[in-house]
């Protein structure tokens, strides 16, 4: 236990030790983590607190699962699934019906939508599934309402669109949503620590890149034990702290791209609230009106953009370009395209010709490892 922790810490710890519900325990742990000063001498403690929080989250999720997680699962369709997440009555259903083919109930009171509801949005010949998640409220991640089940529906998506009602204290909504998402282990627009952990059947712990972590080998090993890892290859690829290793070990953390939407821009008080919000938070806000459809084209473009997808058009030699395009992740190669069409084709392919942004001249010959770009046309040989 590091010395010179402030007295508030011990008060919070007292709360933790006497807490009766998981909710109270989680709050006390969060408080302890906030209070612990950040320096070398407290890294062990911070990592341990994170580990305790991860365990609690696991318990809470198990309970939520029993309550009905299954029926909140929406089967993925299209190139990607994007969750529309916001507080009750912010206009998620109105957005869903303006952006997609879904026909949904819209009403001026909270909790109109009671289960995740999908719709299909088209952008540039790509089908993207939007899923309205019923309203998130303060305390959702601690078990309030169907909170944990709703948040796990959001975890299941490939990307998240946060919706704020600009006419009604958007800054407060923003902070509530951020807190709930963070607590439920959904990290927005962040990258996971670059640490690879490969569990093994035996052989103990092997660590590569130990000089990059601000901790001793025995500290690393005892943290791994805390997470039940006794046999593994751990490769540390960037400078990091013990706390970051703790995050890398927490298998329930998910990392998602996210866009922030301010809705109801058409209402009189919204513009002023928007300007204030823009001054006070660092994230960019896409201001729209689901009702008048103002700025919805930009929103579609942003949603497509955050997903890091590329469209690739295929053709046979001498044939016509096939539509719609195949959709892949950024960084995909000619071989990935061939595999999507047929494994046989992927095996027998000798080369490809490509037209578009990834090549210097039209119809260029490339190999199977060639990395494609959005809008490319590919002819497989
Ligand atoms: N003026 C204005 N009203 C809007 C806009 N979007 C939604 N509304 C209104 O806001 C109210 C709530 O809209 P919904 O789309 O049902 O909101 P929701 O977020 O789906 O609500 P829940 O499902 O209950 O969480 C309705 O009265 C809508 O007509 C908008 O862009 N401008
Ligand atoms: Mg709704």
C-alpha cells in the first residue's frame, strides 16, 4: 500500500468495504480511483482498483443477462451495425425513421421505444443497419431499468451514434451518457493499448518488451495472476503503465468508433445550447433536425466514414461492373475480395487488374497482397 494517500481515500475505501450493493461498491471504487494520485508509487494500486471494477462489471452483466439479455440482441444485417444511443425522448426514433426504411412509433414522452429496433440506411450503395437502443438513463450501467441489457446491445454494434436533444440541456445528457458508457466498458474513439496477450496451455509467463512498461517483472506477473493468467506470451509494443496493462487484460472492454449528434436543431433554444456545448466539450457535434431533415446527408456521410469501410466493385475480364459493390474494412487486399466471392477463386487467382485510387494507372496489374481503396474496380484473373 503506497504511503501518503489522502484521508478521502480511506473514507472511500470504508464505503467500499461496507457497501451492500454492487452499485454502491462500484461507485466507491470509482471514487477511490479518482482520489489516488497518479504516479509511479500508486500504479499497482490503480491497476488493482481497475481489476476489482472489472470483476464487479462481470457480476452485474451476469445479472443483467438473466433479466433478459437475449431478446435485446439484434441480428446483424448489411455491411455494419450502428447503435443509436441517447436519453429518452431525444429523437432517436424520429432519426431512425428519417434515415432508414423503418416504421417506428414516435411520441413526445419518454420510453416510447422499449426494445432495440433496427432499420436499414443506404449510403453510396452501402447498406448500414441502424439500431435504436431504448433510452439510456443515469445509473443504467449500475443496473437501473434494463440498463445493462441496453448497453450490451450497444457493445454488440460496430459503431455508435450518440444522440443529444439540443433543446434540453445537452451538456448534462452528454456527461450522463459518457459516464454510463465508460462504466460499462465501452471506450469511444480510443485505441486499445498495444499489448498482445496470447494465452498458452503451459510454460509460465513470457514477457517481451518489458523495458516499455513502467513496472517490474514481478509486478507484471502478479497483475497477470490477478486476472487468472498463469501461462501466456505477453508482448508489450508501446510505452505503457501497469494500469494500461490492466485495461488490456480486461476482456470485456470494447473499443468503438463514435459520432456525436445534436438533434432538434429546428427548435428556438437549440442554437444557443449548441454554441455553449461546443465551447465546453472537445468532441465535434453534428447538429441536425430529424424533423426537418436538415443536415442528415452529412450525418449519413459521417456514419459511413467512422466505420472505416471501403467499397470495391468487381468485374470479370471483358464483362460489366457488378453492382452493388462488395464492402470491406480499410486495409483489405485483392485476396480478401476474392475470398468474399469464392474460396476457389481466391485459391486459383494469379493476378488482378485494378482501376481507381489505389493504383498509379488504370488497369494496373497487381498481386494478391495489393491493398485496395474506396471505389476501386477489381478484375480477377
Ligand atoms: N422539433 C423537433 N422535434 C423532434 C425532432 N426529433 C424528434 N422530435 C420530437 O421529439 C419527441 C420524441 O421523439 P422520438 O423520436 O420518439 O424520441 P426517442 O428518442 O425515440 O424517444 P424514446 O423512444 O421514448 O426514448 C417527439 O415528439 C418528436 O416529434 C426534431 O428534430 N425537431
Ligand atoms: Mg424511440
